[in-house]
């Protein structure tokens, strides 16, 4: 329906302009306006729809090499040496702020991560200096998330009342680091951050996996449905283990949030973790071995059918309508001011 509304805009604006300016806008020009508008609008619609479905996942691996070097200076501009009679530059030369610039990168098993580029100083950034070969590293990867396509899909839950109680999904900080353990009211056990970073580094590539753990003091396991709704199950390669620890000591309930269809794995993790002390040093090892043996990612392509009902988000639609109106007004002025096909019978009173 939104696309139909967008297509009505050029018909309304073009039609009004054609009737009001019939001395200067011919049938051919009117049809040309409509044709160009429709092509632009339809192209913008598909671009906006594609943009509304974009999401970010984490690719996890390890640092294999630290790279530093120089490159042509990035801070350059052209200065004119001579002008012609019309004031146009006929000869110029390049002026740069430095002889060359420096860059610092981290080469990892999941691609190169740029730390700093185009620096005029030869002092390396602290992030690059502190990074260690073999250290876990993550980088963002953009993909099309078909789950965003259908707000009414059964894959989504509507527990909006509790969305403010769910923290955001872990994000990359300090260029390549992620804290995979999140907590709402429960102390994070010592060593868990490093343990789960290493699990991601080892299983990330072979299993196409991004593991996170969410510790909460909620007593009701339905809180996991709040997490599903807020995160839309998380990125396509993610698996989040939600643990309910109301007393900050014993794991009372466990749920797994993931778009992958791994029902047996969910049951096994629940059976192995419920009732344990949250600071039990064996827990990261249990999770690692279970994921190693039983996790298989469900491809996002299996949800491509949802694309049939995909629409741009509200922000995209507002931008499309605004762009649609401006294009139509511009085309109307063009058709009015120019005799495009040379077949107008203009009245001097209709000229702007």
C-alpha cells in the first residue's frame, strides 16, 4: 500500500500541473514526467526496502599479524597556477600537508581490521600497540536480515512492556573487542569475559557462531521472550544463553535465544546448567563442548520468503515521500519552462 501511495504523488502533482499549465505542458511532457517519476520512485522504494533490512553480525577470530606502514598523504588539495580569460583554472599542482601518512592495521583470521588510517604522526595508536598476536578479535559484517521484513511474522514476539529491561546486544568497542557476557543485576563471574571471547575466537569461523551470555535476576523464564523480541533473536550467527540467577548464586533457569533451529542443543544446555552455582568454573567448558558438538547455524536464506511482504521503515518512507514530491515539482518546472519535444503553443502569459 505504501508503494501505491508513493505512485499517486506524481499522478496528483503532474495532473494538477497539466491542467493548470496546459499552455506549456503537453501530453507528451506530462507522460514523460509520470514515466521518470515512476522509475525514480520504484528504484527508491527497492533501495529503501533493502536498506531497512540491513543488520550487523560479528565475525570472530584471532589476530595473526600487526601491520604498519606509510602511504601517499591523504591531506592534499589542488592549488591553481594559471587561469584563462573566463576565470577557469588551466594548470594546477597538488599541495599536501605531509610527505606521507601512516596507517596501522590488524590482520586477523576474519579479515583485516583498520585501527587508524591517514595519520600524519608516526606514533602508533594505543589500541594497536596493546593488541597481541593470538588475541581474540571481532569485526562487523553487514547482512540482509529477512526477519525485519514482516512485523506480523510469528517469528516475532510482542512483549513491548519489558523491552526497557533488556540490555542492547553486545557491540564492538576499541576497534576489535567485544564483551560477550552481559548482566542485569547479577555479578559477572571472574574469567567469564576472557573464556567466552576465546570460545568465539575458536568456534566463530568453523561454526559461523557468535556466542553471548546474558545473566539476569529475573525469576520468570519468559524474560527470554523479551530478549527475543528486543533483539529479534539477535544476529543470524548469534546464540545467546540467558541464565536466570535471582539470588546471584544459583542458576534457576536457562533459555537459549537464537534463530538457528537447534532444539536438542537448547534442551541439553538447560539440563546441564540449571541448578549449578553461577561461579562454577566448569560452566564455560560445558558450553564450549556442547556448542562444538551440536551447533549448526540455520542459513538466513531459509527466511527469504518474508521478503515478499517487506516494506521500508517509517523513516525511509518519510524520506521517500519528501524525495518523491521534490522530484515531481522539479519535473513539473522542467516541463513548464522547456519545450522538450518542440510541439508547444506557448502563451506569453504562461511563461515564468
